[in-house]
C-alpha cells in the first residue's frame, strides 16, 4: 500500500504524442457547436436532443449514438466516424503531437496536456482509481471503442507537481505564449484554447517530469477500466496499449470537486421519508435550491447529510442512527471511507432502508442539482442531493487502495469532448 505520493518501482506516467484527429473548422458551423460534455454528463433526453440539433456533426453522435440496440448504436458511431473522416470533417494532424489545453471561465483557469498515456504502468501507485465501476457501463463503452477503433474523449487525470514552473508545467507555460491552434467559447461561457507541441525536445522534457509522478483518475473511471479491458484482449503490442487522457497539475491548477446526485425513479418522496422515521433526523428546509444547498452544506460539516426533493419542497436528512450505521456499513474499511456520505447512502439507505437496486431502471446519476430536482418533480421520483467530498480525502483513500462508491465525486472543469480524438487506425 502506497501513501507517499511517489510511483511504485520508480516508473511513473508515460505520456506519448499521437496524431490527433480534429474537426476541420471550415467544415463545421463552429468548433463550439460540435463539442459536448463527457458522455455521462449529458442530461438525456433533453441535453442529447439539444446537442444533436446544434450541429449535424456534433460529437454526441459518436459518444452517444442512437439506434435500436447497443450493437446497432455502436456500428452507427463507427460508420459516422469513417464518413466524417472521408468527407474531411475530421482530419488527423500531420505529426505526433502532445496538446496543451486551456479552459478559462471567470476566475477559473485550468491548463493541462493531452496525450496517449501508456497503460503498462497501470499498477497500484501509478494510476489511482478512487471509485468502483459498473460492469454494464464498461461493457458498453468497450464495445463502442472496439467498434469505432477510436478514443473519442479524453479522461481527466490529476497529478501533483512541484508547485512551480518546472518540468511539464514549464513546457505548458512556454507553449501558451505561442499562437493557439484554435480558440472557441462554448455556450456555458468557458473559453477553450488548444496548442500543438511537436518538438521532440519538449516531449522529452515533459516525459522526464511525468516519469516521477502518479495520477489520480479525476474523471473517467469507466473509460479507464475500458482501456485496460481492451488492452487485455490484444495478442501483442499496439495502439491499444495507450489511452487518451488530459493530465492536470493540481499544484498549479487545483481541480474543483462537486457532488453527483441520485434520481430514484420508483421511489416517491413521501415513501422515502416514511421509511426514515426513527433512523435519521428529517426536517423541511426553505428554498430556493441555492438556500437549501447551503443548509445541506452546514449539516454536512457536522456529519452525514442529504437533501431530498421531488415533491415541491426540500427535506434535510441528517444525523443517522448509530445502530443503523453499525449494522449496514462495513467495518473493515478505513474510518474516512465509513464516514463518506456516499457510503452511508448506498450501504444504509439504498441497500437497507429503501431496498433499491443499483441499476439504471432504479437510479440515475445526475451532475446538475437543478436538473435532478426538475426530473424528480416531473416524474414523481426522489432526488437525493449530495454534498461534495474534499479532494484530499479522495486522494488519501486512493493511495490506500480503497475505492469509493461509484459516482461519489465529479471533478472539474471537465475537458470538452470533440476537441481532440484519437483514432487507433492512424499511426
């Protein structure tokens, strides 16, 4: 078990350049109109329809293709990808490239580097997962990647640099003074800029620095598990030995951690509250949503707390009964894991009190709190709003090899999907 923050065995991250597949600006309405949030952040169906209608070449047609079956959807994505390449909508860069990527919105600035990360050092202590994954999601993403022979969106990884302008960060700081490949602003007000790094000397400078680092999977656990699964299917070395990632130095650009909320499709709020009698303290809190979330934050500072919504009101659920936790939460895990809101939610509430299976028919995971409340009210369901976990708690548990319940955190800013793709058929 590694808790030092240094890679095990002296071998750290190895980020390699590749010939990125990018939209040709003259062939699309705008670069902003063809981008999308990551596949699991798109709120379906409303968000999906909005993105599909924004531009006929929006990347959502590849990452969330439509069809009667999973196999049909994935074949459609592969066909669309080949068609767009043939038509010149997408084109590969001429040289192997690492890409410096910047996101800016107000006082939020994030910079990192996009490349193909070698999967071979994915042992404990080098790449740190912190959440469990769902087998059906991994299977779906694996079939999509396998059929399309492409990595369609970068994973978000964080690493801890030295805090100053050295190594990979020094290269990034030099590169952003040069002309960018493009600048675009998406409808959420975020400005995106991308630069190409093709100089082998700068590649080597980054490589020497990253070889001393380990990375936390900030966003993309299912796609990381998919990378590893597809690599295991291969008979020899090849392009499947690498996965598309964005690496961000959090000593330079700290990530934001947000909660992921639950929508319980088949549980009305009244039934949810009735089942909590004597097990949690339940109180109605004033809206609007922003005030209710402030009340949740205050309660979460004292212990486990959740906010239930869906009946036009907000219900604060906190102070779980000690005997309930002792009976339902595993005692063989670290105290920090046992105290997680997500642990208590899944172990005590979903599994025991409410008896809700963790399947898509029963639970949706929604990043936006307002969207979760709106859908709960529209469908007579229950939204369970969560308070975010601190990044240091996430990283410490990951270094101990302890995974959190699935969809426990949402790190950001997340990279926009559609700015750089990686085709496994292009050298």
